[in-house]
């Protein structure tokens, strides 16, 4: 039994395994690009280390794609093979990751809460608890799981970043900014804390400050994974979008967002889709970017990792004109919803699928259908996760549908429908 950098016992006799685990913990909290390499080194040093296998499985599950899910299974089996000799904390953690793999998110959350109650220095469990709460739309619990371990971790800037994001999501903007800035003062290399403050500035409409804050810190993101690298630049792009500096937004998209993305990564894809849609809502011609991106979405059609993400994929496919893929995806979403754990099923059936149909209708310029399908689900969209900034998009799509349906109706009544209908409607 050795201890990791958090002072927690790990069932291994290998210092090299502990070194790999420590590097993995730091890379996970930093959103670094070396997390996978680090944890695989830990396994190479001690293939019997159950916790290292569980961390590896968690890493692959966080990639939210089918191949990574299969990779996770191998490591969960390896973790269970060494079950008899591991500690209670390690058992709870292994069980939490098994529950995640089985989409038993309620079980996973209970276990992360249990771990953090007994071992408050276990910030990987705090981070994973926040991840699950985020995609269940439970902002209060997202904040609480980080706040409850603050006292024993007062010197840990990564925890401040997690608390800051939770505070922002709970509309405690002033406190969120103070804690996010404190994290950054403690260690300038804390991109999640930068991100929390970026959300505050976005919410408060502090566009120039937001640009200055994020661009001054951007050089510290070079060793981030593509998810947070592209997402932090996505936030920068939102500021410029609100300033109507379209040229700059397209430049950021082409260089730091889609240009820098792992093109097969679900989260990178979602950010790019979200930005293209926001540009189009402002009447910008995004050229062939929908089709360039949508070729990479084929593997998403039957995955259904997260309903929030599916709404983006299906919209992009419809915009790119991949109508057969859209049909397949809507059908697949329905089948998937009927097959899953009742804890998640309701939000899939009652929120995600109607919203997906509404998004497709908007993409196909069928604005009346978009209105009738989106309107009833808007008040419940938080149930499928996403930040306030991300969810605002769906409300904008609905409002756009209302506006364009009115214009369509007016144009029809004057017999002036033309192929340039949409462009003429966007002069605003
Ligand atoms: Fe964000």
C-alpha cells in the first residue's frame, strides 16, 4: 500500500504506478493532454492496480464515444479481477465507474458522494461527481459536492476552479469570480478556473473584459486537451460574436476551435456545431463548414452518450443535408430511450427527443413545426444538462423560429416567396 499525491492509499507496491497515478490526477484536474499516457504508464508499472484500471476506464468513458466505451470495459474487468485485495475507497470508486459505464448515473453519483464524504481530498471523485450533476442539470448539487470538501483543501487551486464553476451555474456570479480569480492567482495554469470566470463575464455582458481575461491566459492552454482548449476559445468567440465581429469569430472557428479540434471528439464537435448555429442565427453564411464537420458525425448516430450532445449532432446533420442520417438518428434516439435505465428514460422521451425534432425542423426551415415541438420542452431543457451559456442556444433557435415563421407567413400572404427567403429574413 502506497499513498498518492492526495495522501490517499492505493493498493500497489510500485512507486512507478503511483507516479503515473499522480500524473493522471494532475492532468485530469488540469484537463491536460497527457492523462491517458500517464495512467497507461501506471498500469504498465503494476497491471494488478485496480484503481489505475478504474481511472483508465473513467478516462475512456469521459471520451463519450463507443470505441472508448469498449476500451473502458477491458479495464473495468481488470479492476474487478483484483477486487479482493483493495480498500473500501477503491471499491467504491471501481463501482462508481462500473455504474457510469452501465448508465446508472444515480448509482455513480451516490458512490462519488460517499467517497468524498469519507475522503474529502479525493478531487477526482469531486470532479466526476460534478460531471454527472452537470449532465443531469443539477446545478445545486454540482456546487455542493465541491463546496463540502473546501475546508480540507484550502491550498488547492483546482478545487477553487470547481467551486467557481458551481457558483456561476448557481447564479452566484460575484463569488464565482472571486474564487475563480483566486485559483488563477494561486496557479496561472488552471484553465477550468479561467473558464468559470469567462462564464461570469459572458453572463454579465462584460465582453471586452472577457476577451482581455481569456486572451491573456490563452498561452497557458497549450498543453490542455482539445476539449477544454477548444471550449475556452469557444467562449472567446462568443464575446466577439456578441460584438458582431463576425470575421474574428470565423477566424477563431477555423484556427482554435474546429481548426484545433480532435475532429472525432464528441465535445469538440458539439462546440463547433454550437458556434456555427449561433453564426447562422445572426444571418452569417458559414459556407461549407456544416458539411465539413458533419462527415465526422456518422459515428454519433447510434451512440447517444448524452442527450444534450445529440441535439447538436442531429441539427448539424440536417443543416448539411444528410437527411437519411437524420432519420436514422431520430429513430435510434427513440429506440435507445426505450431501452435505458428509468432514471434517464423520462428526460430522453419527454425532453430530448421532442427537442431533437424541433431542432431538425428549424434546420429544414420548417419553423411552425420547430415552434410547436420546441416550445413545450424549453422549460425542461435543463434536465438534459449543459451550462446556461450552452442551453441559451436552444431558446435562441426557438425565438428565431417564431420570427421567421411570422416572416414566412407575411411573405406567403403577399405571394413573394423566393429562394432567397431566408437571407432576406435575417436582415437584423
Ligand atoms: Fe463553458
